[in-house]
C-alpha cells in the first residue's frame, strides 16, 4: 500500500532573499581561538568592498592614498579608505569583520620608495609591491 503525503507549505519561488541568505551563511566564520570574534569571509568576486586602504599617517600620505583609491575605483573595484585614528591592527580587524578581502597599507616607507603593503585578509599574507602594481 502506498502512502501519499502532501506538504503543508510549498515555496515555489527562489528569489534574491534566499540567495543572499545563503551567501551570508556560507561566508560567516567564527574563529576557533576566540568565539567572540566573528568575521565574514566573502569570495573576492562577491565581496561588497573589494579593498580597504589604510594610511598609517593620514596627513603625509593623503595624496598617495587618494591616487590609489582613484585608480582602484577607475578599475571598477569598490574601495573603502579608512582614515580613522584607530591602530593599524584594529583597522585590519574591522576590515576582516565586514568581509573585505584585501587591504592596502600606505606608510612612511611608501613615500620613500613608492611601494605599499598588500594584505590578503583571509590568509594574512602580506607582500610589498609598487604603487602602480596595486591595480594590476
């Protein structure tokens, strides 16, 4: 004998809400060492902000920061410039919490040799490269 079951709720639509919820759920990450620290790890292709630019000394490196931000925005990369007075480590943490995959740090050495530090947030790998190579 066959039993037929009719579901009481049928949702035939698959809208943007489900896609967004799935994206957020799969990007949410809680660190094992610190359960209070929760971050978002977006794939760079879907991250709302692709890069954050962190000036170490906002007064002296402003021109270089603005040039890099303009180049990144001209390349259609959503970029956020963080000119807060928080420590550099705290700025990295804030970028990590909202799921920014890359950070560019502009400091005193940048003015001398036209290089910046590019930090990949998920792996915490940091490399120095020329200002021109940031957008490439």
